């Protein structure tokens, strides 16, 4: 939805939320380089995705949402969480636009088809994934590899979870679904490949 279509009160509320969330992200990762917006006018959904490129201080590229936590599912329940996707600096050989398109597709699917934000949550391999990535499945879980203070972000009286959104391979998705999170964690721990490398075999 165009931001202007929100009521004055809704725009003000979103501005406050963006100020808190984006300020927290920038304090950790510097200045974002790009923003894309997912809009659904009929549902009053407005989600912004910010791209924080790798820097000299951090060799990790990040895509993070503002507004996903306020998106309403068809049931009327709020998503109640934001997402952070971390990748190697080269984005697995894809460009920023392609990664954003993938995230928009996943976020839309999550809002419309997933009942709640319980984690871990696995989406099996999909043709939506970027062509150069071997990690064509997807995991939403508790935040990892970031400061503990980012796990729960306080916006006024509200506490918003920042969840880890990570592309995983079909093998890893199957491992999660059949053996559970502990086995997946052990696999990641013993792997020679980085979990933020979407091209890992």
C-alpha cells in the first residue's frame, strides 16, 4: 500500500516504529544502501526491507524488515516479528534486486499462509529461490550470530522479536523436519561451509 493511503494515526505509528527499529539496525550495521516496499492496500500491510551491505567492520550483508511485525494475517493475528537475512558479501552470486524479490515472495507467503510466528519454521525447496543458490529451502528461527540485544527490540511498551531468516539446502530442510533443530545445529557446527553461504552444497 502506498504509505499515503494510511490514516494519519497509522502513518504516525509506523514512523515511530521505523525510528526505533531502523535506529537499532543502523547502530549495529551502519547505513542501509537500499529500501524496497511491500504493499497490500486491501489489507493495510506496509513492509519495508532494508539492505545493509558488508562493510570493513563486518563481512556480512544483511536484509532486514521494518513493519512485518504489524502485518495482519487473514486470521486477524499480527505476524508480531521482524526478519533478518544474513548473507556473504557477494549474495551468493545474485544481485540485491533478486534477493529482495525472493524475500518479498517469502514474506507474502508467510503473511497469507502461515498461521503464526512459532519457530523454528521450515519452508521446503521452492522454485522461488534465486537460480544461483543451492539453498532453495528456507528456515525461520531465533536470531543467531548477532548481539543478544537484537533478539527482542523494545518499541514503547511493545517488544518485537527479530527472527533469523536463512536459506537452507533441501538436505538441511529434511534434516530439520525429520531429526529436529539439535541435529541441524550439529550439522551446521561440523560443516566446512558457512551457514550464510547460500551456494553451499
